[in-house]
């Protein structure tokens, strides 16, 4: 039983005209008729709170050798407020060498409670911050990243500078290196192919700093006639490896006009860059860029990257990494090269570039990069938390106040939903497989926990865009419901899991006014209902 178009129009206008601050209205919706025995509830949104959900929001960067106390980092914002960085983040990201994940053959960080990486992971779990990561294997500029035991087994490598014997760069085509790396990723996935543990994986990691350019295939790292073949085969191998092993965790690749190339610079994109990225996308990857806001024509974020990502708007989520222009002496000229005169302008430029690309996630880089977000441009920290990514809530729902059990104990439940963010909820990701669904629940009146759930199987959250509301109207049988009093609620559940009662747990925190939310914050309470 659907609302008539006029009812939907009137309800939307009522919400919009009040700027999200209206009180809930039960009953006839301001004069328009509703089914007999039903109540229509209008829900006001929460447009200001930081709401932490998967694949949306701020990413807190943590060095792989950091002390867990870094999670307690505070800044005094440009508005004079003292805040913890972690309170704005939905996950934390570690980009560190393979040696820190896998220091000896068959030995891994999760087996060693004294390792820094393990301590960081456990502290993140305590704070409700799943880990994201990139494994870096290239030793140039950073020192040992691939562990020495791999070279002891015979893996081939190149030394860019023989004065630095620890800066070995393995050849991406080498059989021994690949065998060792495959074993590591396979073992890692056995422990961490779990979205409660990992937010996403930056799953390429080759080249300088793991950014996917300046990739080494042969001694000397020069382009040869075989380079195109090496690029394609390596992309197929490594993205295939990650997608085979990590079936439940989103994967991402840096979209770069020289992806997989032995070079890093040049304004013109390589002819095969888009085809190489398509290989990753076909293997279930979403997108990230390590250079948002960096406008240097030779190596920055330019028209090619803008044009590429535009083709994937609302089809794949985008993760933004901003420019590294303040914290490292080798990059001190970048701010001027990019046409910025101050850290504030850098942050503003990143935000606006991300807004154009409808990004789902933005980053707090370590050190002065994070400091400048909070001390110079805190308004953009708040704006992204409120406007970026996805921000979902039900603006209206219709449910019965009484249910009479019998041969025709069916009810029709209707709800209208909005996405207040500029991004989208990527339930279309291969790893998510549409696992998040709209659901109605009958809550226990004392505990406010679900006793019964009714899932809207055809709900597709990836189609909820900020431009328009989405309505669902579904019929459900109440024959198995016990007599008594309950609270009707609506929410979004994770159908890939079930609890000990056989119910799907709540999956997405909603951007509804807190007075509507259940005690756990996931369900929007609608009305009391009596079953007799």
C-alpha cells in the first residue's frame, strides 16, 4: 500500500520548509488521509553530529611505528575548541613497510602483542576504529620495506643508490618475491578478512611510497619494449591476489595517470592507464587518489584524474588523500607550486576538489597536515563530517498502531529515506554485496532491542542520492509475532550477519534527531503498537 503522490509531496515539503527542525507529527499528516489504524511519523534529521559509518567520513592516519597514544592527540581548533582527532574519524589508516607486517618468514604482527602495529590495531579496536592499510614494498627514499628474509630466499632487487644498501627495491616481476608476498597476503586474509577489523585495503602498494607510480620491473627501472606487458600482467596478478583473499573488505587503488609506470612525472597520461585501472575495478576495487589538491602539472592531481573519476561518480566510492605539503622538508615547495599562499588555502583546495569528485572519505595526514586541518581550517573538518560521504535517515514512515492476529495478519509498512551527503552508500561494492538493507523492527518496550525484524529485500542504498528521496512500501506477515506491546522502529541492518536470536544486527548509524533514536542509536522509534 503506497502513499499517494500528494501525500509524499506534502511530507517532503513539510520537512524541507522547516530546515530539518520540525517536531514529529503523528496522525493525518496535516490533513491528508492515511490508512485507518495507521500513524504517520515525520522524523527530523541530525545535520551536525559526527556520525561514524563504514566507507564514509574522516580517516585518521597513524604511522606504523607510532605509539598508541597518538590516538589521544588533541588540537585547539580555529574556533577555540579543544578536540581529539579520533573523535572525527571513522577508521585509522596505516601505510607502512611489509617488514612491519611480516618481520620474519611465517611471523606476523598479529602474533606479537609487543609489536607497535599490533598495539595500534588493538587500540583502534578499543576505540571502535577499524584499521585500513597499504603495504609498501619499495625501499627507495625510505629504507627497508620488503623484509630482508625475502631477499635471503633469492628475490631479485634493484639498488637505485649503492650507498644505501638497505634501500632494496624488489622487481615486481620476480617469482621468488611474488611467492613470498602471496603467502603473506593469504595468511593476512585468514586473520583479517573481516569488515569489523578492516575498513578498507589500499591494495596495490607498488612503486615509490606504494603510490603505484615509479614501479620497478627490471634492473635500472627503465621503460623497455616489455614494460606494457609487465604493467598489465602485474596489475592482473596483484589485484587478483587481493580480491581472491579479501572477499569481505573493500579494496582501493590509486587512480594516477602513470599507474604502474616506471616513471612518476609528466602531464600527459600513459595510453594504457585507464585500461590498467579497469583491471583493478573489474577485480572489485574502488578508487582513491593520493594527490587531491596538489595541482603541480607534472605530478599532481590534474584534468586526467578529474575526468577519470567523473566517469565513476556514484558507481564507486572515492577516498581522498590530500597533499603532503607541510610536514616534510622535501615537499616544502609544493604549497607554492600548487598556487597556495597558506595552509588554510591548501585545506580549502583539497576540500573543494573532493566536493567536485563527490568523495566518501577524506584524510587527516600525520603531523602538521592534521594540525592545519584543525588549527587553520576547522570549518572544513566540520563541513565534511556534515556534508561529505553519505548521511542517511528516514524522513517519514507509516505503521499501524494495532495488529490483530488472524488469518490475514499482514501489514503494509512504508518509509521515505534521504541521503544528506554528497557521496553515496556503496552497497553495490562486490565485497558488500548489498548487505545493508532497510528493515522495520518491533522493539522490546523496556530494552529497546529488536524482538522481530522485517527486511525490505529490494532496498538498494547505493541508489540513494542527495537529489531525491526514496520510498519503500512493503507487506509483511505478522503471524509469528507474539501478543503484547512493542515499539515500531525503522533502521538499516546488515543481512550478512545474524545474532543469537536469528536477527540481523543494525548496520548503519542514522542521521536522525537523537530524540527519535533507540538507546543503541541505530533504530528510529516510530510509535507504540499493540498486538492482540
